[in-house]
């Protein structure tokens, strides 16, 4: 396998390769935080409010990932991005029906929620 590293670092090649290889695992995660969770959006001029919003977004990310890992391990194994997880598990068209003194959620039989039997 051949790898190419474009850098302006004067460090030895082995150090550059090790540093960039270590970074490669976190780059897709940062992209998901920016694009899927809006981590770069700053809702306020107040630093502490922006910090709280960022922490809430990271907490939401962790909760969704934990939910997927516990409830839908085959989706976790496929490493779906948040856009597809939202479509499969959260943004599901359905109808909430009150029948026989209880509430029932009716969703499409093709939904991932039906496959999970939640």
C-alpha cells in the first residue's frame, strides 16, 4: 500500500506518518459533529451560552450513539452517519392512535423501528 502525506513539517517522515495516522480516526467524527449536529453554529454572542449549546450537542450525539449501540447493533456496526440514523429511527412517519384505552404508534412496515420491534 502506498500513502502520500502533503505537509510543510520538517519532522522525520516516520513521525509525520504516525501523527497523521493518529488524526485520521477523528476527522470523520469532527465532520459529523460539524455537518450533522451543527457544532460550528453559534446561537448567541455569549461565550457560556455557546459553550452550553456545544455540550448539549455532544451529549445528544453520545446519547444517539448509545441508543443505536444498545437497541440497533446492526446499524451501529455499519457506522451510519447521523443523517441516516435520524431518517431510520427518529424522523419516522407514523400515526399515534388511541385504541382500547392505550396509545399505539402505527408506522410503515418498512420502517427500521418495526424491524427493531420497539
